[in-house]
């Protein structure tokens, strides 16, 4: 790795910048994961995780990536041949439904244009048409990291309830948890899927499932093959503060510290901070004369903004210039958006001046790449940051 002065700006929408105090917490010596000190750590951790998910029920923590936590949500609740309803919000929704099909589930994939969130009306329509009740779960990505669009999960739940359909609701919050308001219990979500490397400000390596009573009941009869991802032995061992395998001890130290930081700031304040930074970013994009990819102002993401490039411009060229000149990483366009957009991550350990620096780097990169923009964009963002 080349050494460059100053800090690298890791402004992809996850993994995010890990705070120094979290890094320090993770550097403590690894302890016996079957000893009393570890049991105390687990017990405290599992309790302080619950408010972040907005639940009083169990949260299962796996050593694994978000993709593993997707799989855990499916294999614990469903059986081979079950139908599941996924909604095409973007690249990650597409990957999740591919996984479901690979596991032997029949997938109904509601088509989308990658500029809108999951439509509550479309979900309700599909469920209402399913008079035989063959759809067992609806799977939605809360914050589609590939597009910067946030689906309205509470509205989706209401629309599902209005049809009287009993399908479970599984929600991916990998790039929203700890950044965007989210309420597992209040919104009637059955499984919430999350990962460590975004709003929780940790390195990659932990996956999470928050689990409702209904999902737990489903897990008792679900027949998809599972072993490592099985919730039951983990929940059982967690009661005594342990895991049925060697846990990622040092990541758990980091998690405990990150949760303390979120608690100290206050979750409503954390969400308001993200909302404000997202608004300032959209101001910059519009001020430059460019377009925000998200096409519905009820669905703007507060954790990242995807910027649509003019037809004749290559987003990857802009990202390359910004990386080489200013040592800042931005998110690439994924799947069918490759080269068409770049994504600015503004989540996690992030403040006003981090955003100002990020947007200054983006503005200079656009100019160096020869994209015609109005340099007033940066000032428009600073106006939001300066306001009380
Ligand atoms: N879902 C969403 C919304 C994501 O943003 C990601 C990764 O960025 C994933 C799922 C996959 O998670 P992981 O890469 O940790 O396996």
C-alpha cells in the first residue's frame, strides 16, 4: 500500500470510516470466549443492540458478511418450494432474489427501474392476487445501496396488512441501520438483516438478524437446509452469554464501543445528522446541474447519494481522477448502472467538515474530468451546513 499524507477519504457507501476509539477497542487482547468476562460482554452487547433495531426481541449476531445474514433470514424461515416476493429496487435486491432462487425457492420478482423504492401498492397487489396464500415472505431492501433509494417499509407493512395476507416481511437494512430511522417492532418486520460495516462504523465481518415472534415460530417448521446459520442454537447459547462456535471476539469489542457512541449521540440525533448531510449533498448535486438518481422525494436515502452523469460522461473516469488526485474513494455504479453513476457515501462516522471535504473533492474531480458543472454546487451544500 502506498503511503500518502493525511487520511484517505473512504466515501463509498460502506465499508465506512472506522472511528479511532472503535479501532482501539478492537486492539484489546482476545479473551476466552467461554469465560465469565466474555459472557458479560455478550449479555451487555445483545441488550444494547436491540434499541438500534427498534426491537425487544432477539438479535442474532453472526461472524459473516451481509450476504450471510441474507441467507440466514431465508433458511431459517422458509422451506424448499415456497414462493417469495422480491422487489427489484437495484443491484442488491437482484442479488438477494438470485440467492433465494438458488436455495430452491420460487421467486416472484416485481420489476423496477432502479430509481424508485419498493412500491407498497405493487406489493399489496401481488399479495391480494395470491388467494391460495402460496407467497410465504416479502423481501425488501430498505436502503438500496446501489441507487440511493430508501423504501417506505412502514407503508409496505400497512399495505400487506390491508390485504390480510400472512406473508412474513424480511427487510435488508445493511446500509440503513444506525443511519436512517428504522423500527423493527413498530413496523411489524419479521426479520431485519444487517451488517457491521456501514452505519455501525465497524469493519466488515458481522451479520445480524433481528427476529420477530412470528419468524421464530416459522423457524420451527421451516425445512430449508441450515446448520451454521441456524438461529436456535445461537439464541440458546446467547442466554448464557456464549455462542455455539468461536465468535469474532475483537469485532464484538468494536461493536460494544460503536454502540456506546451511537447511544451517547442519541439515535434521533444520529438520524437527523444523516438527513442533514444527505440534504446538503443533494443541494450540491443540483447546484452542479447534475441529477440525483432517486426519482421520488419521499425515498431519498440519507446514507448515500447516487449522482447520474450526463449521457456523454463516464462516471468511472471521474472516480479514478478523484482517487488519484485527492485520495478519496467513491462508490461505483453497480450492475446496469456501471459507468452511469457514482455514489457518495455520507454515513457512519461523519461530520460537517468531512462532508464539505468530500463534496469539494467531488467538485474538483468533475471539473478535472471536463464535466460541465456550475461550481456554485459546493456553496449550495455549505449553505445547508451553515444553517442552524
Ligand atoms: N445488501 C445491501 C443493501 C448492501 O449494501 C450490501 C453490501 O454492500 C449487501 C446486501 C451485501 O453485503 P456484504 O457485501 O456484506 O455481503
